[in-house]
């Protein structure tokens, strides 16, 4: 498992996502890189923009692990408690111009990952996502 801590967060979404995407836990399966990129962009962006009233004093801890064909990403922040899984799913039947803003990002995360879990412990938001991936060295990896 690799653990990374980022602070301050202001204007660092792209830098954080690019750094994480270079890690071996995420690069061993080229088939899944697009999903990891979108998911990390959504989750990191939300933390940077909304978790802290002052992102210059906020932090983000990310743990990456890969074992037995399962990639796990754990994001921890000490910002305002927020469970994205409690958000109402977007009404995708509405025309795009009639849809309310918000909710589509976590919908994408849930649809691209095999599992998403949230908990709030000891003043910390902990969001865990995981995805089954092809074994390293397989033709599609």
C-alpha cells in the first residue's frame, strides 16, 4: 500500500490526480486507467472545492493498494462531514437542461467502480472505492 498526503489543496486537483495516476497500483491495467482517472478527478475535485472552508489549511490523504486483482483507493479528509452516497441519484430521464446541478459525479463513480463506501470516524471523512482489474501481464492489462 502507498500512502500520499497533500496539503495545501488550493488549485491542486490536476496535480494530485496526475500524481496518483502515475502510481503502479493504477497503471498496471491500461483497460481501467480511464475509469480511475474520471473517478479520481471527481472525488479529489470535490474534496478540494468543498471539504474545507479554506483549502489552504486542508489536507487529503490517499491510500492506494492492489492485491489479488482488486484496486482499492481510500481518500481521507478532515473537512466538513459529507456522505456523497446519501445524495439522491440524478434523474437521467430529464433533458440535460432540466437536470439540477450535482449528483452526476457520484453516479459516475458508483457506476465505474465495483464498490463505494463512506464513513465518518474521529473527525475524518473516509471514502473508499474499489475495482476488480485484470491480472498484471494479461493481454488486456
